[in-house]
C-alpha cells in the first residue's frame, strides 16, 4: 500500500485506554492546526469500536477549538443508547484538558426498505480531468507561505476538479463545485474503514463552494476559513478507493459564515452519502 495512505490508516488506528476511552495521534497536512476531517474520522473510529453488528448512518459534529497536531487527542465515547435496531453514541475529543470537538453518531442494523435518490449531475469523467496539483504547480511561488505549505503537502487522496480552482480568479463564480476523488491505492475490504475514510475526505473542498460567489479563495489576503460544524449521512456501502464524485453547492452565506451541502456519488450514479457544513468565512484587515 502507498505509504501516504498507510500513514493515514495509522492515524485512524486509535489506542484504547479504557473501555470507552481512546487516544489518537495527528498528521500534519500543511495546515496551522489539526485537519477537521482527521478529527471526524478518528471520532467515528472511536464510536464504531463500541458498536457491534451495526453501521454508522449519520453523524453531527461541532468543531470547538483548534487542534494541536503536536499533542495526542483523547476521545471519550458515551454509549447513549442501544435499541433494537439503532445505537446512539456521543463522542468528545479532548486536548490539553479542553474539549476541541464533539459529535453524535447513529448506527443501524442492516435493513431493507423503499429507495429513491437524486440523479448524479452530468459532468466530465475523471480520466478527462487534471489532478488539482496541476493547476497550481507553476503558481506556487506567487502564493502566501501558509497556502503554499498546504498545497505542497502530498495527500493520500487524489482530487480532480470539474471546475478550475477558484484561486485562479478573483471574479465571482457560481457557488457550485464538483470534484472527483479517490484514495491513491487499494484498501482492505473493511466497510468501517471506508466510512471513516470517507468522513475524513468529506471535509476537503466543502467551504470553497461558499467562497466562489464572492471571488474569495484560500489565496485571498487575510482570509480566515474554518469548519464550524459538519453533518453526514451514509446511504449505501462505500469504497473510497474507487472514483467518487463530490457535488457541492452553497445556498447561503451570512454573518461571516458560509453554508454548503454536498452529495457523494459512485461513478455509476448511486448516491452514497450526503453532507452539510457551516464554516467561518471572514476577510480580515491585518
């Protein structure tokens, strides 16, 4: 397996300190703080370790403080309820004695029922698109150091955007973003692992859609961007080592916050998961 992907799986492998208490380490992805998707993925790993015979179908999380990737994160799981078909867990992430994140997650036994879904947008296939790194490779020297460090960092997922990245233009654009993505190597047949990795990857690119209508991007001077909350619903089994289309739109921005919604489709059109997020989107003066 590719070393970058193996390193990510190691980060998602938690140390069990007690029956409902876990400890995780962090991975530097070039950002100033722990990547929100990492905390999402680790919290879901911790919760999943306390559930048997049921798979996560939804999660709702809040990011409360910046995570320090130089220190471990402790995850405490509250086994709120185990019913006949559903289990509910509450997870708190603690660092330096303070809560940095909390999440509720619901797990369900496999059941059959009626189905319907929205259609996948018609977009170019990944083979016809460039990897995101190709858009900025020659522009890196012009970017601020903070953004350059983030973009230079190699990732365990590859991303192929349908629309060119917004930092190439300061002109307002529609609040719509579609990106194909997949893990850079094959993974074991472990549904829990694939859902935790999908939670990790789902935090990439979301808030970019909210900045596009305002001509803003990570390259905008004095731009402050941070996830505030994150919700996710899993509709079907997932393989993150196959191409997935992330279709994101932003219906609203207000109060220095941007709101976005995402749909994650398998290449054959099946809707696998849905997301929603609100994030800080503030332009400062210094």
